[in-house]
């Protein structure tokens, strides 16, 4: 299921390659390592569809897309829970 991020969430990739998410509503920041950054960018390119993001990452890394999709869904779920 596609779920776009909260409109109050801003994302930026820092020069060190880490993604920084900032929620204006809560004032919370979170830095993601390279794996989280890769998932965020793939989700963004795939119109927030975990399946499309997983296919993209799997094609580049040679791993099972189902495994990646589970990781993406768990990662995204964590951020939804924190934001609520």
C-alpha cells in the first residue's frame, strides 16, 4: 500500500550520505544510514510503493525483492509509529 510521508516531514541527504528526516510538527529529527537512505530514495522514485522500491533495490543488489520489501515495510512502519 502506498503511503506518502506526512506533508510536515522534510527530508534531506547530508553530504556524508546520511538521510535526515525532520518533522516540523513534533520537532523530531532522525538520521538514517546508507541503507535507510537507499530505501527512502527508492520509495520516492517508486511513488511510495514498497513493491516498486524493493524491485529497484533488489535489481541493483542481487537480493530477493520479497526480503527487501519486508525490510522497507518495517522501516516505514517504524516512522509512522514514531510520528503518531
